[in-house]
């Protein structure tokens, strides 16, 4: 899958940054640390969705978690690079 628009709907309650993952995922913990730090720097809201609670997300992203979305678009999966995410957040301003 290429980065871009998700195939399924992602209800993130208006959050600009979304982490799709699941409990107990060590990669999710690492991504959460980077995303929450940058969200605080930019004053953005972060939402977290678990593939265990959303079968459509499990089907679409199950092998790719954690998935990071910026404004509803896939930014990264498996890992997130802080500099790349920061550049994406600067570009959206």
C-alpha cells in the first residue's frame, strides 16, 4: 500500500494526528512518544484508534501498525521519523 488516503473511513473526532495501533504494541509505544511530542510543539490533537476495536482498520492496516495519519492521510507506518513528521506538520501550516 502506498501512503495517502486511507481506503476505509477513519473517525478521529477531528484530531489532526491519528495513531492506529493496538494495546501491547512496542512499535506503537515508540511512535506515540514521537507523535505526542510533536503534537504538543504544534498545538495539535492526537487520537489513537485500536485495530482491535475497528475491524475495518484491522483489515486495512493490520500488518502495518502502527500507522500514523496526518489530516486523515497515511503519513507513515511501522515507525515514524520525527524530522519527516515535523516537516509535514510545518508544510500543513
